[in-house]
């Protein structure tokens, strides 16, 4: 079970935004995993998280998340919605954090929900940055598996989208310790880079 003190703040709150700006999230570490992405991720954290302009794709994803999680419950999965920012251990690794979309009652399984304009068909064809996000969330939470669910997005009219399937497609993803080790190393380098930039600013 995840200890109570590791649940830091609820999604969308001022505290949630402030804490994310001071640490390494699944989005940041997935982006920083490549040389080109590392500098971009560092700049984004250092400069503050910029709000991404809202669009029809994002609105569809937000609107569908609750329905997809309800569908998973109906299909028999022990998953409850989660909107808490969770940290790795609450003490030395408090800056390593993630907000999985769902948690099982024993916290051994997390859930990540995506909507997509293209059916990936299998886990092998899921974009790599999503795979990194999942492994980072498994590391942070200490869970053993992630129920990864995706729903196809179909455009019925211009800018109007509807689910492509009655039920989302799912795959149960196990921990990849080799990838997790790589992501932990990336996160430590990213955190050290942020500390270096902060110290350099103070010395100016």
C-alpha cells in the first residue's frame, strides 16, 4: 500500500501545480529520456509549466477519462479513479512524482488511460513516451502492474469526436526494471541540472 504521506495534492489544485514545478513527473522524465528532449524538459521545468492551449483532442480526452475508468470497473477490473499526485517515498525522493489515472484497492496495480486517433492494436505499437510514462508511474507508486487502456477517437463532424469502440482496449503491463533504472538515472540528472541552474542564478 502507498503510505498516506506520499499522497501530496489533488490534481488541478494550486498545490498540485506548485509541487509538479519543483520535481520530476512522468511527463518530464519521458521527455528527458532523449538527448534532445533533456534540454527541453529542463527548460520547461525551470521556466515553469506552460499551459498548453486547449483543443478538441484534449477536451475529448478529459471527458472520456471518467467514462473509460467506469467501463473498466464494469468489465471487472479493481480500479478506482485517482487524482492525487504521488511521490516515490515522501522523504529523500519526494521530488520524484506521478499522477496515475487509477489505482487498485491494494495499490499493486495502477491504471493509465489514453485516447488516440489511431488504434495501436498492441502494447508493442504504443508510442515510446507513453511506455516511459507507465514505467515511471510504476516506479513512483511501487506497483507491480499497470492496466493501460486506450479508446479510439473518431471525428464525426469537424471538431466533434466520438468514441470509436463500445469498450476501451486494454493491456496489463509489467514492470520493466531495466527501463525503470534508465528513467531513474535520467530523473537524477534532470534534478541535478535544475539544482545547478538554481545555484548559478543565486551566484549571479
